[in-house]
C-alpha cells in the first residue's frame, strides 16, 4: 500500500476520528481515517474505554483527562517529546500500541494501551501510524462483510418457489 510521496509501504498515516458503537453485541470501535486517502481503520475497545474516549473527543473532562494531563506534564518536565504513535499487529493477535518518545537526543518506544495512545495522539494533534498489515486485514474483513451483506439481501428478496425451479 505505497502512496507516492508518503510513508513507506509498511505504515499508513491516520488520524483519530472518534468512537462508534459496535453492531449488536459487538465491541465499540476506535475509528481512524487515513490522512491522505480514503482508508479507514477500526479496532475494538472496551465499553469503558469507548465511553471515556467519546467524552474526551467531545471536550468533556473525564478521569482520562487527569491521567493524560499528568503524563503530558511529566514528559514535559523530563524534556521528552512524543515523536509518533504506532498501532501494529497482524489482526489475529490483536492490536498493540507504541508511543515513541525522544529526550536528550535518545529515542525510546514505550508500549501503551490502544485507547491511551489514541488519546495522546489526538490531544497532541499528531497522526497515528498504523501497520499496513492491519489496514489490509481490515479491508479484507470489509470485503467479506460486504459479500455476506449482499447474500443476506439476496435471501431477503428471494422467494422459496425460486429454489424449486
């Protein structure tokens, strides 16, 4: 998934859009959109995370506000900067997050919760780099769901007599 003049093919630059309700019985989803393109990526959140993030994205303070503010203050006090936020995985083992920090000309990647990493990226106004493997898995799942939805529409429109022919 290489785009001219953009990130290498193993990462897709995305921005946090928000949270959406999952389908009936499914987990709520964190939604990201490609910075320069039509791609979207969704990943599961717990109900509690989704609730807190939705309020944060709407500007309503939550307990996340204090925690994230504290982390940002500590980073500033230590002279560290958030360089980038990454989401990675293969779609089967789940999604992992890393926040890359730089302080005193040294860089270090720190593991983070997906919701926490997304909130940090959103508050800092920086893109999230999503592994293209995850984006491809998402697109494959979308294509499979589209085929299933098409079959369900067919079943809704077909009459039993048509199978007897």
